[in-house]
C-alpha cells in the first residue's frame, strides 16, 4: 500500500469521537443508529481510499456520508407526502397530523413495555380504557368515556347498548352518508335497532319526534350533518328542545357530532357548530366524535356521556373487535393533554394551527417559497395568488377559508405534466389545478417542507437538462 493511502487512512477519525460529534448533530436519532451509520460510513470511505476512488477526505465528506446512511429509507409503500391542496383534513391523505409534542410519548410507549392493561398501583390487571377517562372527563364534563377504533364504531356500539331491538328516531334531514361508506340507516341496522324516520328532508319539528315516540322507542338520535348543509326553508329543533323531550319521555338522546370540536372556531371565519362540552351540557346523554377530524389526534372514535350507558357498552362483546391499540391511546392522551391549555392546543396541534393560520402568515410563507423558487431553480415561474382552502374530512361543508397559494408553471412541462411529476417525485407533492393554474396552497404546507419542494424542483430541472 502506498504511503499516501496509509496516511489518508490514518487521518480518519476514531469511531467513538465520530459518534459523539454525530450525536450532537442528530439529537433525535438514537445512539445505536448513529453508531451503525458511522461504522458504515467509515468502512465505505476506507474501501474507496483503498480502491483509489478517494485521494483526499475532508470532515464534511465524512459527515455527508453519515448523513446519507442515516437518511436512506427503505422504499415503503405507505409514505409521507406534502399536502399542497389546501384541504386541511384530507381524508385521502390521512386526515389529521399529530403534534410533534406527541412524538416523544409515542416513541416511549411504542419501544418499551407499558401499563396498557396493568394497574401499577395495585400490581394487577388493569383496563386499557382507564388511561383517558380522567382527562376526557375533565375536558368535557362527561360522567364517563370510552374510546374505540373510529366514530363509525362509536355510534354503532352506542346504539347497540342503548336501543338494541328497539326503535331509533332520526330526522329525515339527518339520514346522511359520510365518507363513502358510513350511512346512518345502515349503521342503525347493524346496531340491531330499527330506524324510524321523522319529518321531511328540509323540515323536522319537535312534534314529529313527539308523535313518533311509542313504547318501542329506544332512543332519539341526532346526527351532525357534517358534510352537507341544508339552506333556505329549513328547520330542526334545537338540542335543548330535543333534550327536554327526551327527558320528559325518559329516553336517551344520542348525538353523533362527528368532528370533535372543543373550541369555537367562529373567529376564524367558520360557522357555528356545537362543541362537545356544549352538547353534553345541553342535555345529550351520549355524544360521539372522531379522533382525527377537528380534534387533531389519531384515528379513533370517542364516546362520552352517561355512565350507565357507557358501562353497558363496556360489557358488549363487540368492544373487543373495535378496541384501540396502545399507540392510538398514547397519541390520543398526549393530544388531550395539549387541550388543557387553549393557547398550547392552537400552537401545537397541526389541525388547529392550520385552521387558525393568519392570512398574513400564509402570505409571508408564500413569499419565502416564491423567493426560494426564483433564486434556486431554473425554468420555473412562481406567482403568489389568493386561494381558497377548506377544512375537509366531512367537517364544515363548502365553507372555504381564504388562503394564499403559489401558482407554479414551468418552461418545460405543461400544467398536467407538472402536476404528475410533482406527484410522482421522491416525496409526492399533491397539488391541484384550478382555473388553469397549478396551485401550491400555503395553508397546508409547513415552512419546514419548503426545502423538500425546492429539492424536487431542482431534480425536475436536472431531469430536463
Ligand atoms: C366523520 C363522521 C362519521 C364517521 O367518523 P369516522 O371516525 O370516520 O368513522 C360519523 N358521523 C359523522 C357525523 C361524521 O362527521
């Protein structure tokens, strides 16, 4: 071996020192992974020196190599994408994003044993359903809580417990279909209850409910018409009126609220919708909602309300089939923790953060992205344009929020081609074409994703050279 090669090999850092320095740069990655990456990087550099591919090595060469080892991911089928559509709760793109504050807790529970069904104080078997009880009771004022796989499961379990073999009265204006396969009449049938429709599509009066009540009635069901809205000549009795009727007839009132609102969002330009606390305080016996809509947590169905009914749901064999796993419970508890303080919730829960993102902030972020595209890429034109975002996920139908987008075009690709190229890149960027413009909506793009978008554009321009 010639002297130069030997000297070069000697200049390579000691593994321990390298691991220490690398750990400082990548604080989120475990030491074990860093050690493996350092070993892999050093051995590949040694090989390259020995085979004359490298004749000099700088510190930054070494770190670049380590970075490649650390960031090379297997080719997963389910992968992250950049949501540039402006639809916040995009069901096809996974609805809510979890807060980064949830991440540490998820890691902790996922990579260690946990007290999922173990009562640490008593030293004996516990229940997985206990972990969320106190916090959700505190936040909502409910007597009891149960969490299942999704809101469809929640409503089905609730109706089985309350009105199995009995009649369930629902307004014709609320017999909705949500998200393709969730249909209220079908869910009632599956629960073992019998649907009794009252009123008409646009108008249902309290007397319609009153007249339909017989000795076979098991419950009154109110369904939030999340994904469509009746406008014009319409009427539905208020929650208070329904609650008072239910109470008078000694029947439970079940409310499928759908989206899981804890704070009023009217000041962000959205219409009135009851919060969970409100629905309970106005007299609903059982309220169900999703974990991954406006709540901004993991997919789950949350049932809150009267203890006697929830206890009955706990005894149902079906609960075993609908049960949530430890990761869902961990993510949900950590999300609810953030709800203990309103500012904290809006600052950390991505769904709430995007809904409350000020238009001036959207504009600033769009300007940064435009500047970066102008400065760092060739052959692309970026223009800042007003745009409309929406909430999506079957929440707040047709309500659009003002937003700001980048209208992107290219010298080399048509809009249709560009949309496809962005979608099929190494990190799929999901954009939309609207009125002959390809829009990247800044309400749903996090500024931390700007660099990834730039990288994709640079790759695209390279592919065209
Ligand atoms: C979204 C929604 C559902 C279905 O909830 P999933 O969590 O998706 O199962 C049911 N009811 C209403 C009113 C909804 O808005």
